[in-house]
C-alpha cells in the first residue's frame, strides 16, 4: 500500500528530526512524506532540509501564516498546502504531528489492518507521554477515538468525508462522518507512539472557547455538549475549562456559526453520541 504522510510543523526544531528519523527507520517505508514548515522562526526548515537531502521521498513546503496559535484551522490549512503538492497515487493518507516517535513496525502494522479489513476507513496506535521518566498512556486517549496527532485514512474514506475541516474539532468530526458513511475505525493498543509534546501545551487564551464552539458546529445540541464538556474538563483537571467550553458553545449559537455537518449528519451524530453515553452507563 502506498502511504503518503503530511506533517504540519510550526517551530518544531526540537522534535521534527526525531519524527523523521523514526519514519526513515520504518520496516515499511512511506512513499512520500511532506513536511509543511508553517511560519516557523526557529531551525525547523534547516533540519527538514537535511532530511530531504538524505531521503528523496521527504519534501519540504514552506508556508506563511498567522503567528497566532489557533487549534484546528491553522494546522489543517497547513495540511492542505501539503496535500496540494501530492498526486493521487496513494492508498493511505496520513496527517501526523511533528513531535512523534513511531515504533519500527508502525506503518507495517497499520497497513496490515487496512489490507485485512476493506471497510476500515481510519486507523492508528496510541499516544504515550513521558512522566517521571516513564512512558505512560496520554490521559486524553480513548480506545474509540483516533488522536489528531496520528491520523491515517483510506483514500476512499478521506474523500467521502470531504477531507479535513479547518476548524477545532476536525479530529472528531472526521470520525463521525466516516461512521456516517459506513466506515469502521480502529485503534491498535499494541502500537505505542511517543508523543514528545503533550496535547494543548501551547494553547492560548484566544483559543479557550473553540472546543465549545466545535461542539455546537458538530450539532451536538446542549445536553451532549454539557456531558462532553464535563468529561473533557475532568480529564484535563480544570473546572475553568468546563465553563470555557459551555461559554464557547453559547457564543457559537448566538453568532449562528456555520455548522461543520448537515442536519441529517447531525441527527446521526447525536444518536451515535447518545448510544455511546448509554452504553457506558450500562
């Protein structure tokens, strides 16, 4: 299977070399890797260029964008710039973060999953972070959800969901739309990926309402948003975040923000979410 990988990178000089090295050491090599250097002011560009000289399947795209850290939109705009440089001769398209270290057989195992199950639309391993000298499962990990850091899509699924939405919540709505279109999702707990920079570490005050806005834009409705906000804030250990999420939801509702999904897709998503909530209560 042909794997194309796009890695958006903004000021990742500390990590990007480790990510690319782990991909270069895979037992099953990707056909193409595109690193989108998104307005970096550090040595990210120089480090990636060194790898492009060593491996002809790694390329660099330099992009100018806002200096603001806006979760969702900024990273997907960068991803799309990388996508625009690629041809259509791939089987699997991946969006990876620039701060990951993959185990040697990662791509081989992911490829095997896609080969085995033709209805599999998305697949990944699990993110681990270093804590007190030990690599532990990142607390935001859920066996039913593929983290935005390490997405792999079958081409037909990727195209059917309309590619990726440049908005906070993109890494949830993609899975919901995949399920809406009859695709399956798989997370392989045996594949441990080292996540060098914990999720949300660089989030700023301007982005604090975006999670709640995303829940509105995915047509969750108030009650599912309330439950989801409580759960996420609890995982992050902050009641203040719960208030921000709910405020974001009502800000989006009052401004009539554009939805990410259709009414029919929204109805399917709410039913799916309620079923998941009731299953966990059982």
